[in-house]
């Protein structure tokens, strides 16, 4: 794979790492003011010892399509499909899959265990057919019933995932990102994957100091990532569910909120 959008500059050694969600964080599905986006890009492009990457539930092809529609720069890496694949973007725009990460998460019985899970559970799950096939991610919707039943059903899903040795991500859907209202994302991945696992893997790869790590997100499935770094923020446009579970909220929405944090961070 190759992109014609230039990558952010990068000079060794890497001194800071910034992780960001894509949908409704770095990319706005409705209308992302170009002025705010390009101000963020220009600011980050001048910090050449900073590694910047996206950690997203989107497929790599979907992520590239979004980034190529208005962005001036590509990130240094994209961890797609909820962190089950990592792609590095070189200076020529060529995407290279991280084979070491694939070895780390290899799980030959993953699909069989997810099929068994869906067959065994009494909770109604609906496949998310809009997502591209992925080797290590399976997506479903759970449609809400009422508070008591939802609490019971989600707890049941969590227990069953543990017994089937599956990583389960559950969070309220964000209609702004194209999901239905009054539903939960139910995402299965192998153990040892996910946004938090990606943060730990890349931090270790670059031997980065914890104090020099940042992350941004907008929903429940970003919480493990923003809590895995020293400076983790939800954006002002984050879902109410996520804001109830994390105290650091940016003053502004989308990349304007991210830029405000980075300006303060790099002024120290």
C-alpha cells in the first residue's frame, strides 16, 4: 500500500509519542474546520522528535481514505482494527506492516472461539456488516433494552468472553461516527491486543519515558489508551459516557482541542 500524502517529519531520537483515535477525534465525520486541522498539522510538523500515530477501530483502507481527504500530513504509524494491525508509513509513503506485532498476537483459533461465543450466548448480537473483514477483529452491535437488562446482558457477555479467552471491548455507539443510536459496540479481539496494548508495545520499542507520552480520544473505547499514558485527554466533543469516566477534558473540540494541549505541553 502507498499514500501520496506526505508523512510528518521525524528525526531520531524520538523524545515524545502522541497517540490519537481517528474517528471523531483526529477526523470529523460531519465538518472538520480546515483552519483548525491545518494549524494542528503545522504545529506538529515543526516538532521533529515527536512520533505521532493513530490507534483506531477502522480498517487500514478506511483510515487512509479519511486521511487522504483534506489532511496535509500522514501519521508515522496507524494501528488499525482496534490495534490488531500496526502499519508504519515511511518517507516515501509506503505502508509496512509490523510483523513483530503480528507474531505477538498470533491466534489460530480466534475466529472459532468468536463463533462459539456468539452461538453460546443468550444475548442478541448483530454483526456489523459495514466493516471490512479483519483477521483479528469481529464487530457486533448490542441494541439497548432497558437499564436492568442492559446491565445484566453486558455483564454476561464479559464473563463469557473471559471463559473463551477473548478480549472484549464494549462501549456506547457514537452516531456521529456512523453507528446506530441506543446501541453498544461489541468488539472481539485476541488477548494481548487493543489500544492499551499498542501503547505499551510502541513505548517499549522506543524506550520512551512515561512522562513524555500523550493520547487523545472521544469515546469509551479510547479510555484504556488515554489512561495508559501520562497526559491522556478526551476531547470536548467526547461522548457523555466517556466523560463520566475520565477527568481530563480538552477545552475545544477535535484538533483544536488537541492543539491547545500540545501548545501547553511543549511550552514547558
